[in-house]
């Protein structure tokens, strides 16, 4: 049996300086796209956005962008936490958008098995996907499908217990 090749590709950023440069480039792309999330444009697009999309922009994306820009002004990498390694998983061709997340999840499990801290960052993908500057600088295909960034580093704090999480709901049929 022959298995078709994966449609998930990977950009590896090795070293704190390369990761920080990438992070600052993404934050710069966010800054350039800020007008798309301005209050007047959000109000105009309100009928075309779901309640969740609108609230996500208002309560997550805008504060995130402001926080990242503030940290960058101080020279801090708020996106990856000054990680020494980051990997951007992205799909090409007929990749299912979830394929990138599956690959990134396995990379996180491998990192944590090596006692590394990991951070999955999905909010960067739309900005990378719509920035020709970032795509050219990092050799990414212009028409790649969704992606996710995973940062790896050495944790400053080791926890004895994990946060207990529950599913929002479980339904049986």
C-alpha cells in the first residue's frame, strides 16, 4: 500500500534571534492590518460577522495586538516568550486545515516529553497568509492554507499539577 505525501509543511526557526525576528515581523504585519479591525470597519462589517467573530475581534484580537506591540516597543517578544525554537506548520494543496494542528500537537507532545515548555499560537496564521512580505522573507508559499506556530523553550517554572479542563459539553446520540 502506498501512502500519499503529507500536505503539511514546516518552517523551523532555530535560535532566539531568528525566533524574535520572526515574531517582530508578524507583529509588524499585524500592525499594518490593524485598519481592517478598526471600530468603523467593524461596525460596517457587523451584519456579515457572527456574534462570536465580532466578540473575538473585540475581546481577543484587539487586546492581543495592543499587548504585543507594547511589549515589542520594550524589546520583548511577547508572542513566543523569547523561545529558542519555533516551528510554523502550514498546509498546502488539498490539506485539511486541521492537519496542521494535528502535526503541531504531536510536535508539542514530543517537546514536552523532552521536558520543554511549548506554546501553540494560532492567531498568527491569518497575518502570515495575507502578507507577501512575510511569505517572501521566509520562503512560504503564497497560497498556503491555515497554519499554527509552536514555540519551544525551557520553562522557568515547573508545575506539579496541570490545570484541569473539561469539555464544554458531551452529547450522545
